[in-house]
């Protein structure tokens, strides 16, 4: 049995909120006026923000310590220590300078990632509706302070422990605190109410972290953060537990394999060097250099940066990523299951038709041709059945239309008092408001809701039901959302517990249209071009759903499945029917879970939108759960992977495109990393077996990493999406980042550069040029080839001419920095000596430039060949 509390203070404060958000507060209501901004700021400064300790943020010192634990850093330190042991102070100091330089670059990249994560944490912070300065305001949950007046409604997460001042049907789920899944009801309290613990009915307190599952209320905050019940028992709410994605597992596995290979090759190199040359310390140095050359320590760093900054970039397109692994899933989505209201439409309803006494009246410019007077009662009671300051778009449309249509008539009742509300329930999709006039003795009851529910309240016979449904079908076929309206009166003392206890008179139907968002049709066309199917799932009638589907260009509209039909299907039949049906009408939120499970059983990668409390299971079950940021509940948002801050379907399509761009660019970055490590590793190992001088020393590897690190983590991260990103089908969700094609082409690119380097280095030595001159020519060739690899891997389809026309400012910064630094090293005698380079001549530059370009020409020819084959 549900106990309904009368809520005079709640009604006063809610009714006193004007459409502009201002609260008109009388002397008696001063206690509900809330804090002023100055008072709130002072309390916030004294007591701190409303949050629990978080381990998610890292300061500069923590980042620096993490950098010092990186294998590359440790290898540089080890090499520097060896140079100190052999007395080569100049080389040791230069390596020390590189160590700090590398650390500076890493710190910059890590701080950029942390700032992106901070921005996401701020966006994903629970929101709270408070009254400040007599005005209703939506603020971040962390800004709530003790003494704030908070307004709670169904689906809200309670931001802090608070004393309930007034409520209607207020129940909360405190399972996070008590472990009991049954919701508990609340009652109003006052200053004399004793502090209480979570759990149990009729306690006048709500607790931080609990969820409002029904009703509404006003409460005053009494404890925040660590002082709240959830804080005292040490439960951390903020942040989502880390989850290793498929990409992270794949990257970690590759790093472990390569680390094993590195240790084996280093041991072979040290032993070979020591036995053939008798210089064991130099052999150890050569082994460490080889380890620096092969160890792909950038892989996990690049993955973290791409996912974090990818999530941040999505947030700038009004899409909040709550779980980073979903960034990699976006590009493989095959089906988008989308709610109609607010996502495909503008969620800005307008009254467009009225039906009463068998007359259907389309509403055009009613100020020039107003509807007949027979519609006055219908409009009057549709207003009375709505909130006085409505948040719901349909109620807002009714109020705006009614106040204009009934202006200067006796049908507007701003002075009536709301005595009781009978809310919507899953069993009866209708609500009733009980009113009393200032001087009246009788109650006046206004009801509105789904036409079937209102017909049930009016106890229609079969003939009346059929007549009403004919009108409903006619209106819904025109794309209208239809509500039934009824009235009643009551004279006895003591209101009944159920709406059915009143005797209702049916007044008619109100038809409303929600305009389609102008961005939806182009976005849907992009979906179809990208091989992504869209399904519309709505609670509206089939006619309304069909009308919207036609407007947006949805395909295969000849079949529609309704919620009742869905209930009659077994799982096998549903899996078969869902392959060809794209419109689901009269669907309740609980049925979305069945649809998701059926699609997943068919091998689809499913993205599902939702906004209500009951949508949470479907959102959690989908591969990509998408909650509404504007009209969604906290329950839906917390069960989701993405949150649409503007509730717009086009944002989903932009997110898919961004997801494809991120995965493509991540693949390019990894391919470049593998390719460039092949020649570096080869030139660290092969000269030993040919009894050549070593090409690389630790300082050379450190120099190369000044180019490699920003190239893979900055150049490719900012690379725009390729033109064909949305012109291909979704990628296979099981497609590995390091597929056979990627590994093969990357290795071939690296081998191509290695062959050119061996030729340049070997020919120089064979011609009798000194070690320094040969190293200079080979190193310049490697730098040019490295920059060439960086550029050519920006696209595996476009050739260099097209790539250079595509803007990427980071590429030119990296290229310019590398060339400038190399010029300094080659032309300043001190640095040239440290790097053990020889003097450079114009012919050397020409040879290196030609050889470096030659090393990547074959890949450009290969791309051109592939383009011709695909035409």
C-alpha cells in the first residue's frame, strides 16, 4: 500500500516558481527560500566541496615519479651511469639533459591528458536542483553546501544528506547504503527530527548517493561529503572502476612479447660484442642501446592518451564519455536504437489539434480563427491536469496554448488550490489533480493521460472505446501525440485513495506535434552511408511513429511491431523479426532490454538510447548505452557509456564518426611506431655482426625519441578523420589493432628504411670514409626517413600529395623542430663532437635527402596501386 502525504509547503514553493525560474517567497516561506550566493560561497570555503576523496587526479610530482619508472627513462639513466663510470662526463651530461627534456615532453602530454580527464569529471559530476537567491538553479553536486534547499524528483540522485521538509509520494532506493533493494518511503520532518540512519520507512531524511524512485520533495542539506552517511562508511562514489579494454589487453600482450625478445637480443649482443671485441662495458652499453631502440614503451602511453583525449574531444561535440573503452567500440556500432521524443524531435511540443463531441479541429493560427467554444472545457481541464509551472514539454505546450486560447475567459483558475495529486503509475498511464476554489466546497478533479487509460477511468463501453480509438488513430496517423482528458467532481469528506474511485466524464482528445530536429535526416543519411542501421523505439502509437519515420527518411517502414505484440513473441521469433523491422511503437522501457538482447544474439553491436529509470537495464546491456543529458535521469546516466548533453540524434552520429577517427588514427600511430622501431633496432644490432662501428649510442636513441614520442601521440591524435570514414561499413568488433595487414605493412616499411640505411652506412665505410662521416650520413637519412614515415602513415589510402594538403599543424611543428635541432647538432662543434658526427657538406645533405625519400617511395606507389584497384 502506498501512503500519499499531503504537501502544502511543497505545493506553495513549486507553484511560486515562475516560468523564468524566480521564486516568489512570502514571510512564512522564508525558510524555503534557500541560501544566498554569498552564504553558499562562504560555507563552501569553510567546509569544502561536497565530494569524497578521489584517487583519480595526479599532480606534477606523481606524474614525474611515474615517468621515472618508465623503461625508457631507466635505460637512459643506466647509460648515463655507465658513461660516468668510464669517465665520459660530456656524454653523461648530454644524456642528463635529454632525460630532463624527455621528462618535460612527457609531463606536458600527461598534464594535457589529466586536464582532459578533469574536464570530463566536472561534466559527469551529478547535478542538483537547488534554490539559491530565491531562484531555482541546477548546479554541480560538488557545489552543494550544508543549508542548501534541494528539490528532488523521480530519477534524481540525492546529492547530500538532507532533512525532508515536504514531499509527495517520495520514495528512495538506499540499497547502496543498506544493501536492501526495496525502496523506502519518506515523510516530512522539522528541526526537532532526530538524526537517523539509512533504511526503514517514514524516516524524514534522505541520504547522499540514494536514488529517488518515485515522488517529489523539498529537503534541507544537513551533511555533505565525508560528513554524510556514505562518507562515514567510506564508500567511494566518484569515478568508475578501471576496466581493461581489448585494446589495452592487446597492447600489454605485445609489450610483454617484445620485452622478452629484447632481453634475449640484448644478451646475444652483449656476449657477441664482448667476445669479438673484448670490450664488455661497451658491450653492455650497446645492449642497453638496443633495448632503448626496440622497447616500444610508447604503446601503452599512446593508447592512454588517445582514449583520454578522444573522450575529451567527444565532450566538445556535446557527447560525454563516461567509460573510456567505449571510444574504441563506437567505430564498430552496427545498430542505433533511438528513442523518438527529444532525440529525433525537438522535445518542444505544440498543440496542433483538438477533438471533442466527434469534431476534429486542426489548430493553425488560432488567434485569427479560434476553435469553437465546445473545446473550452477540454483545454481548461487539460491545464488543470498539468503542473502549474510545468517542466514536461507536453504540459508546457498545453499551458502556452491554453493561456492564449482562454485569455479573458472564466476557464483559467490561477487562484485555485491543488489539494492532491494522483500520479502516473505503470498500471494506469493517467494522472489526476484535485483542486478546490477559494470559496468552493466541492473538489474539482482533472485527469489526463494515455487515451486508453482515460477511457478506463471513464468506464467506456466497447462502442465508446472504438469511437475514441478511431479518432486517436486518425490523429496519430498525422504524427500527433494524443492525450485524453476527463473531469470529475467530489463532495464527500476525505479523498479516495485511487483515481478509479471518482466518476469521470470524458471531455476529448488533445493532439500535439513535436517537430523533427532539422539535423536528424542528414545524420540518418550518414548512418546508412556508413552501413549503420537505425531502429526507432517509442511509446507513441504506430501512426505517430510512422509519420516521424517518414519525415526523417527511415527505411523499411512497411512493418511495425508494438509492445503488446512484442510480449506475445518468443525469443526465436523476435530474433528473426527484428532483422527486418525498424519501428517499434507502444514500447515500455522494460521491453527495450529484450530488444537489446535479441540484437546482440544476432551478432549486432548495439547502441541504445534511454532517459528514464527503467531504461537503465537496457543501457547497461547494450554495447554502447547512451543516456540523455538534458532530460535523462541520474539512474540512466550512471548506467550509460555516453551521455548526450544536447539530447540530439546527430550527436550520436558525430560520436560514431569521432570513434572511427580515433580508432583509425590509433592504428596509424601504432603502425608508425612499429615501422620506425625496425630500422632503429636493426642498425643497433647488425653492425656488431659485420664488425662495423656502432651507428647508435644512447644519445642518438634519445634524440630519435624526441621525434617519435610527439609524432605518435600528438601528430596522429589531431589527425582529422579521412573523407571515407563514414563511407565504409562498421569494422568487425573482433578486429585487432595489430592485424596481419598492419603488422606486415609496418614491418615492410621498417625493412625498407633499414635496407636504405644499411646501404648508406655500408657504402660510406666501404669507400673509406671515417666512422663519424658514415654515422652522420646514415643518421641524417634516418631522420628524413622517420619524418617521411610519420607523414605517409597519416593515411593508408591517400598519397603524399593529398596528405600534405590536409591540415595538421602538429606535423609541421614536429618536422620543424626535428630539422632545426638536427641543424644545431650538425653545425655546432661541441654538440657535433658529443654526437660523434662529422662535418656536413651539401652533397651529404642531398644524398641523405634522396635516400630518406627513396625509403618510403615504394609505400606511396603501393597506395596509388590500391586506389586504382578500388575504383
